[in-house]
């Protein structure tokens, strides 16, 4: 699966939503596998060319979608959605 480049462009909407959608596509493509840490929010902000607040909001949205899990003092990790579906 090919993941298109992130391009916030001039289309209406919030950049954090497009960023979260792009990271979700990376997760679904296996580029960010289950149980592996998501890059730190500062690194994501730098990688995507956005503010730290935008990266934080994108991470929060991914958490709300159940795609990542944040463990205090440990970091944010890609969730294994198979565990939720099958109870493994």
C-alpha cells in the first residue's frame, strides 16, 4: 500500500485532522506496526512541518480513534486493534 505524501494544501479543514489521517494511513499500511512507539510529538511536529500543538491534537485524535495508546512516562504506542476485536 502506497501512502501519499502529507500535504496540508489549501483545502478547508483542520491540519491536525489531515495529519491524523496521514498517520492512520501509515498505521494501516504497516509502516507503524502495533506495539511500536509513535515518534515523539516534537519529532512529529518537525517531520510534518507543523506546530507542537497541532501534533499534540493529531495524537489526541488518534487516541480517540483507538489507533494509539499513551502510557504516562512511557510514550505513545500504536494499538493492536486485533486484540480489541478478538480478545487476544
